């Protein structure tokens, strides 16, 4: 079986690996996601959603980084694209960017949230804010 040093306890793990090792100081969501066995079903969006809520409560200034990491991670998992929470994370990320419309268009092009009106409402609101009324009407 596989033998590897268990970085967290200083011991060894024989016969099983739990995925890539993530240091204890890594953000909570990354640690949670990395310790799941492949056979375990995991609600990836829920892990990030909870982590974002905790970050907002404890360190509001750092929540933007958590949201950005969540967007990057969740975009790699097409099975999460129709989850409304996933879309809400993208909308939150877009709201703090200099060009929210580009972030929302990227979500749409990727297929994230395309079955939810929230995506199109957020995009139309942003385009109206920019006074791009024809584009907003099309959205």
C-alpha cells in the first residue's frame, strides 16, 4: 500500500491516502475539500458557502479573497453550475470588481447559473448602472 508521512501529526499513514496534503494554516474550505475520500459525496458549494459566511462574520475585509477562491474552485466542477448558491457567490464576486459585467459574462459563457434569472438580472442591473441601456435590454 501507499506509505506517506502524515504532515499534520508527524506519523505515517499506511495503505491509504486522503488526497493532496494541505497545510493546517490553509484556509478552512481547502482543508475540508482536500480531506474527503473519493467515495464520499461532498456538497462543494456548501463547503464554500459556509466558509464565506464565516469569513464575513470574522474577517469582513478578507471575504473578497475567499469569494474569489471559491469562484475559481467551483468553476472547475460543472456539476455545481446550476446551484443557486454557486451563482450567488459569482454575483458577490462581481459586485466588488471594477467591471462586474465582464465577471457576469464570464459566468454565463462558462455555463454558471444560466438556468437562473439572478444571472440576467444582475447583468442587466450592472449594464443599466453603466448607462448601457440597449445591452441591458438584451440581457
